[in-house]
C-alpha cells in the first residue's frame, strides 16, 4: 500500500526523545517546550508562541482568549475540516459559513463581506491543503469592520502570500502538528500572536488558570492544554528539517502537475505567483462527481490510498438545521481527491500512481 500520508522522521527525533527519557523530563516542563515555541514563532515571524496539546485545542484556546462567547458570530469557510468550526460552537459562538473561491479553494472574501452582521466578532481564515487564503483582502475587511482575524494554519505551515508566512497576518494563529501535518509532534499544536497581553492570557488559560505569582492558586477557570516535552522534542527535530520537507512536497506536486496535465483533471495549484503553496496535500478534481469514487476505487485496487476532500460543514447534521447552499464548496467536495503527498514518496511510487490514473482513463 502506498499511503496517502506518512511523517518524515529522518532527523534528530529519536535523539531528542531519548534525552527526554534519560533526563526524566517527559511531561510539560523541559527545555524542548520553550525551544520549540521560540524556534517556531521565529520561523513564522511572530513574537509570541505557546505550545498546546493539539491543533483543535489551539483553536478553542484562541476563541476563549479572544472572548468569543454566547451568540457571537465567527465567519468561517464551510469547506474545511470540522475542527475549524466546532470550537466556535463549544464556546457558545455561532459559525457563519462562507463559500470558496473556485481557483484557490480558500474562503471567498466577497462572501465574507456579505456575511458580516452586527453580531460578527471574528473572521477565521483557514488555509486549506497548503494554499494561503487571500489575507490582504480578509485583513482589510476585518479592519474596516473592527473584527478579529484568526488564522487556522493547520494545513499550511510555511505557506506564504507576497513572501509573508501564513500565521503572521491575523490577531492570532493556530497550528497543528498531528501525524499527517507538514511537521509533526505526533499530536501537538501552537498558538501565535503579536500581542503580549493576549499571549499572557493564552499561557494563563492553557495551564489550568494558575496564578503567575502564587503557587497552587488558580484565579480563572482554565484548561490543561499543555504540550509535553516529548512532543516538543519531536517538533523541534521536525522544524530543523522543514525547508527540506517543503521542498520535497513541492517537487512531488510539480511532478503530479506535469504527469497529469494531459488528463481531464484539475490540479489544485497556486492561484497566482503571489502565493507560495506548500502542498500539504496534492489534490485533484475529477471532471465529474460520478467519476470521483470509481477513480479512487481503481487506485485502491492497485494498493494506492487516497482520500476525498472535505465535506462542507454546513451539510453535516449538527450544522444543517438552516438550509444553505455553497455551490463552489459543494462542487469541490464531490469531485476532489487527495493523492499520496508525503515527503518520503519516491519517484517510482509516484510514477506508479500517475500510471494507474492514466490507466483509469484509457
């Protein structure tokens, strides 16, 4: 089986984890947590970062820190993973779904503008599959209406617009280091911000609301969202290799784009030269929804794993009480396929994949 994804663990991961075990620093204290926070913040170009247990709690922590609560509306793309929307609901907020841009597959700024109401408190820009959202347009809309901007960068570590990394545009940014992300801690996440006061609030909340200057005194209802030293050790080792990993993924994407260019497929490429796409997943659109699953079955029979693109969240039971149509997102969802995109995919394996796709169309 050629998997759709597997982590690239070719650096100091084992060495750093062994140090955690040898020194007994295996929980949420230890040198790797601070070093990973500092190194990752510096890589993105943001002053402050705090490491958390996974990407979903990163978003939840961001919602709480920003004071999103009962009845507050947060604009979010419908075409994204469920973890972007659920934390909004969990704090009592209301996710307001917007459609996608047909070229980039990212949230449509024009639809964002249409969905703003007096109850809107924030816009959550989700950078899907490694392609950045149009952050210049989104930030301009937010500034005009006095809204927070939250970036969900789980799938776009290292992606850029106009040479600026995603995660550095908004008020707060959330990252995931799950096993299938560009770099991984196994499970892990990070919350970044430029605001020192907001950073202190995030740190306070993630650590059980522990008071800063009094032992075992808790002055707010907080959470246990801390990252372990072992997770951070893996993350730091991964970060040391990030340029290599992204280069490998971009080479894989270029090979797919060239090899599949003669077929009636749409490859998810960068919208234009202002975007640096890191291709967390290499994705294609079949020419019709009725051919998507047969193509996936054909690849599965050859030992090639694929995944469908996300279902739009507005179609899921807990969010479908109000009938909505988001035609671009629905179309991408029905036709999209994620191909094997992991950094360790070798040229022979990729040639087999493209050969089998061509075979399907013969």
